[in-house]
C-alpha cells in the first residue's frame, strides 16, 4: 500500500494541470506486481484531457499488462475517479480495489463495482 501511495503522490507532482489546477496522481498495481504511474494531462481543448487513472491503464497496457489488482488515486481533496475512468477500470476488473486519498491522508477503499454498478464489461 505504501508504494502505491508514494507512486501516486509522485505522479500528482508531475501532473500537467494549468487549467483546472487540480493535479491527480494514480498508481496501478498489475497482477505481475509491477506498479504503473499516471498523472492527468490537461489540454486547452478540455475534451482531449486524459485523467491520471486512464494514463496509468494506458501505460500498463502498452507494457503488456492486462490484469490489475488495485489502483491508488491521490488528489488534493480525496476526489473520486470520474465516470470515464470508472468505466475504463471496469473493462479490466470490476472487482479491482480502488483506494482514494488526499496527500498524506488515510485512503478510502472501494471496488470498481461499488463505484460503477452495472458497468459495460466483458468480464463480469
């Protein structure tokens, strides 16, 4: 758990968020034991922004990992993953553990299925 928090906090520091000023970091734990970090990357055309959670998933997939155990998300106020991120996480595991934390705070624990009941998925 500590490694996930550390990676997510580092990713948050690397976020590119000049428009919202809302930096998000994520650390995704693959079944292999590898941890994949992601940060939000904003764009002046807001629809082109990518969230930290989806950045971490994309990094893992591009490295060949497709099975995930948990994700840690760190924001300034403990904000929960958006709907798009919930759906992307559900694609790979509706039962994945989701930890949501503020910097240096105690994480809240949910599963993807709790965050997004009745998701679209091949892996129910």
